[in-house]
């Protein structure tokens, strides 16, 4: 339990609200380019925010394909 709490605390220190808002825009728009346009930032900034968030959490959040992106279904197995 202690290791889990340490990991949660570590994530909370590294997690940025901006990354979450970028993730929400990408999921809503279905594309990093469209999300970038909507947020008035460049597509590389969107890609970096998503990559940083995935790295912080240690999990891939989006499925990327030729027709855009979709949120991954994350299932925890017991």
C-alpha cells in the first residue's frame, strides 16, 4: 500500500492541468491537429503534452491511427 501511495503522490506532483485539457480536446476532436487548432497551439505542442502525460502515468492513453485518435479503454485486471 505504501508503494502505491508513493506512486500516486509522485504522479500528482508531475501531472499538469494543461496536459489534461489537451487530452480532453484531443479525445473530443478525434485528432491532434484539430485539437491544436481548437486550443490555438501547434500540433507538436499537443503531441508533446500527450506524450508527457502518458510518460508520467506510465500508460498509453490514445490509440493512434490513420483516421485520427481514440481514447484507449483501460482495464485493470485483478
